[in-house]
C-alpha cells in the first residue's frame, strides 16, 4: 500500500444553503392559520360529539 494521502480522496463540495420563503396567506381578511385552527376545532368537536353519542347508545 502506498502512503499517498491524495489517493481515494475527493474534495468535499459544500452545497449552498437552501432559502425557504414563508409568506403569510390570508382568506379574505383572516390568516390561513386562523382558518385552519377553526376547521380543526370544528372537526375535533364533531368527533367528540359522535364518540359521546355512540358510547351513550
């Protein structure tokens, strides 16, 4: 074996950092975040009511 340190090595390429652009989205005058929270709350409330009704039966 040779002691040549250059054999089998490659210069590591550094990738440029990826920039992520985050924009606020609105539905009408409401933020999407607010809309999603409301939808989630409605779905959870509906699921809880359905489970309560099925357990009561």
